[in-house]
C-alpha cells in the first residue's frame, strides 16, 4: 500500500503544484510591469522590490491554493482513470475509502498551509504591504516627476522639467521651472538649468538648484529678478489623509482583532467583521471539501481523461464561488446568520461529496457523476455524427456528393489544406485552448470579485453593478491571457501526441512536423488578428465602462475626461500658460499669464499678464485686456508697458488647444492614440509611455503566434514525459517572457530605450529563439 500511496500522491501533488503555480502567475501578471519599473528606474532598493513581490502573493494564494487542490485531485485521478490504472488498483483491492485516505494527506497539508496563509500570513502581508507602499511613496515622489509634464501634487507649487535621469537615491532634472502659487495672481517663478531632487524627510522633497533665476512680482507690481549659482529649497508634499490612515482596511486586521470587533455594539459593523473572520477559515477549509468531492468525480472520469478533469474543475470552481457569493450576499443583508452564509458553499459541497463517495463505493465506478456528464456529451456528439453519416450515405445513394465534401473540394481544390489530420489536430488544440481560457477567466474574475468585496460590502453596491463590472472586465482579461493560453495549449496538445506516438505515426506516413503544426499556427495567427480587432473596436469602450463602474464600486467621484480646470499648459511656441479661470464654452480666460522661453538657455524672454482674455473669431486671435508685458535680456528687464487691449502674434494657440482630453491609452484604439500623442506632444505632457503603448498595440497580439512557434520544440522534447512537464515548461517560458517584456516596457517608459525597441524587442527575441529551435528539431 505504501507504493500505491506514494504513486497516487505523486500524481496528485505534481498536478496540484503546477496548478497553483500557473494560477498564481496569471493573477500576478497584472502587477508585474509596475514592480519591474521600480527596478528599471532604480527608484527603490532591490530588497524593497523583492518584499513588494512576496507581500502581494498571499492574497492570491487564498484563491489559488483551493483551486490548485481541485486541479491536482481531478486531473491526477482522471489521468490515472483514463489509463485504466484506477481499474487495476480497484481490482487489487484498493477501495474508494483508501483513495480518499491517500488524497486526504494532500488535502490536509494544503488545508494547514491555507489556514496559515489566510489567518496569519495574508493579514500581516496586507498590513506590511500598505506600510511598504507608504514608505516607498515618499521616496518615489521625486522619481514620479516625468519630463515635460506639469507636476501639481505639491501644495502651492507647480513643477515642470524638460529632462530627467535617475541615480541611486536621487533624481537629476534639467531645465527646471518651479512656480510658487501661494499668491495665485502673481506666481513666483524659479528657473534652474539643473536640479538634484533628494528625499527631504516626511512629506517633502529637497531640491538642490544650480544656475538659475527667480522672477517675482509684488503687490505693487514691482518686478524683481535675482540670479543664483546654487541654492536649496524644500518642495512640500500634501500630507497623508489622517482620517484614511485611522480607518484600517478589513484585510489588514489580524484574525484576533476581527474576533474582538465581531462582538462590538454596532450590529451592522460587527456582522461585517464576523463575516470576514469566518471567511478566512472557510476559504482554507475549501481544500478539504474539494478533496471530498474531487475524489469520486476524478475516479469516475475513466473515459474522459485530463479533459474531463479540466472541465469538471472549471464547473466546480464556478459553482463553489457562485454559492459562496450568494451566501455572502445573504449574510451581509442580514437574511441569514453570518456563519451559515459564509460556510454555505462548504456545507453544500461536503454533503454532495459524501453522497458521491457513498455512491461510488456502492456502485460501479463508471456510474459516477463525471462519467454521466461526459457520457451525455458523448451521446450528443455521436448522434450528430450519425446524422451526418446518414446524410452522406443518402447523398451517395442518389449519385451526389456529400455536401460537406463537395464544399470542401470547392474551397480547397488543388490544395492539401485542410486535411483530416488538420481537423484532428485543430480539435485537440481548440478544446485545450477553450478549457485553459475558461479556467483563467474564472480564476481572475473570482479574484477580482473578492478583491473588491470590502468595497462592495462597505458601499452596499448592487449585485447588478458588480456583475456589469466583471462582464466588462472580461474582454481585457481575454486580451491579456490569450497568448499564455495558446502557449499552454500547444505544449499540452503536442506533448500528448508525442507521448502516445501519434507524431511518430505521422512522420512514418511522410507528414513532417512543420506540416502537422501548420493548422495550429494558422489558428494562432487568426487569434492574433482577432485580438488586434478586439483592441481596435470593443476593448476601448469596455475599459471606459470598467473605470466608471470601478469608481462607482469604490465610491470615488466620477472621472471627467475633459479637463478645463487645468491651470498650466505648455504652448506650441516655447510658451507656458498659467490661468486662474477658463470658460471653455465662451473661450474666455481670467488672470492669464504667458511665459515665453529661449529654447536653448531655458530663460524667460517675455512675460505677458492679462486680467482677461477672449478669442475673436473675426481676428482669429486672442484679445488680451487690462494687463502688461515685460521683455527680458538676461537678468535685466529690456522693456515694459501696460495695455488696455492688445494682441500678440506669437500667442496663437486655438481655443481647442486648451481643451485637452485626458484619456488612458487602453481606452483608445491605435488611430485615436496616435492622434492623441500628436496633440499632447506640444502641450507639455509626457508622451513616452503613450508611445510605448502605441507600439504595444501592434506588438502584443503578435506574441500569440510567437508563443505557438516557441512551444513546438519544447512540446516535442518534453512529450515523452507527459503533458505535466509541458505545463511546467509553459510556466517557465511565460515567466521569462513576461519578465522580459515588463523590463523592456519599463525601460521604454523611463526613456532608456526607444518606444519601438521597448515594445517589439520581446517579440523579436522570442521569435528568433523559437525559429532557431524549430529548425533544429528533427522534422
């Protein structure tokens, strides 16, 4: 029995660990680029970056550990059942109860790990992560100031720099424009050719300015210019919201503190704490419950194999978390006791699992629920094939061709694609692709829901709003995970074919590997085109809806995309505009200042101030009223004059220029983003990140084809060791690719690489590697 125990545990544990690894990586993909940018910018110490990575994992493991357990049990036992190993073990006297005892060892160990993670590690990690992010925030401010962007995060100060580089512990800025707007009508302007931005302690940045000027106007309209060689100044930052700091998020509370607060005087708040307390234990206990229901289902999937295990995994995970969500909603509304609401899914699955175990022990194993589902699906498929075969025989008896064959001959006459073999390969590939995509989507949607659960409970968000949010998230998730799903599907499909010697049989008939994988590459190319079309058409709209709905769930003010309240803007002719009031409907300014610069020395050459300014359609100019203009030559005022009404030829921006639309890159297609970049480039806004994202809109869909090519040689080399090895290799390839792509993107975002190089280098590197390995593979 020890041999059976070791063998079964090895099969279940290996599949479970791979499942946990893949699912955790899929969730972590969203935060990978942000973490890698900290590394590239050298704006945070490596230990802090590593700590940031490790502190984000426990929250994901709360969801992925139970799912990994279910994957291990179902796929491991289903594989053994498909190879008739379960039948052999049953014949040798190993009963269902023995299988349950053996698999329960895996379930208990993962349950203990999940308990430790959910009850102790995850709350501490959430609290430590919040503290780490707060510490990094103060040291990151100087690095967040981007070139050619107005930084308005400092109270009473506006900062603009033309170029920025980073070094250890400091940022180096060139051509610095610092405006002190304590007195809004007469800002104090400081110019410097270079500045070192250092951490100035809590809520402050210390600036060491080199070679500059200070322009100041007093209340008597006296203008003063002073020059400095070196000087230091403190740039204050807005203090953190103390009220927000006092309110500790529920995920950061320790389990003991949750228990103490669950007995508080306020019933509604106490109920929330009780729900969270029991939720931590219920999620971990899901490992045991899923083992209880997974063993009889896995044993009963004799004819379905891994595919049956994968299908059942997706169905069961969806049902489990649907029941969990329903129970939580009832508990939050006070309709059921918090204990029953939180544990509802575990209770239901435990009862079903015990019934299935009793049935599997009393009846032949083929009569299990898993086999019943698969048998029903198989009967529908066979009925369809029999109907098609009857139509074909009837057509042949009448002396006509089978309509399907006739259509194929017309479409592909004179070609050898597609053949019956292509249909076989495509069916295997597409079935694996659909199952993997479905599992990824279910996993991420579940994680997103529980990530927002605190806000949903606190703000009493209707279920319809949450459902609409998750529905609109699906297109972007599909866009993100499709390349990874293609990689896994190719590795699993070809790996199984290699293991069962199907590829060897194909080679024996004269069909090369290149010809065998052609349908997979064609489908991958079509998927790449589909992803591009999705990103061009529907994805921008869905992302806008996601942002609106997320703000609704979090009770944030609705974001406006038109920013007429922007006070500072860089003009078309080396001019900075500052205004206190702008009415976009009437094209009128109030208290407008214009600073004209020498582009070579970055010194002010002319300054214009007007109490009012409006646009004249007849003159096609801005008309300035009740103001003054000053021209400068170095440190001296060259000329000065007041005016009642005046126009300036160089200040010729159209009214539309001041009505900039602030949109995220993911909310625009390629053409819209390209035009948006051109529009912003002249306005003092940073477009480096946008240029990288513009190139990624073309480069990212193509990685689907690259992944398919890269998977072929690895699938053939790992095929003898089974699909599990292929999945492990896929995970390794995915980690290497996404880390590489994230590093290149981060380097492009901080101008260390040209945008095109940053976006296309991962595709080029991995396509060359894939092509080289394919050519070396015996065909």
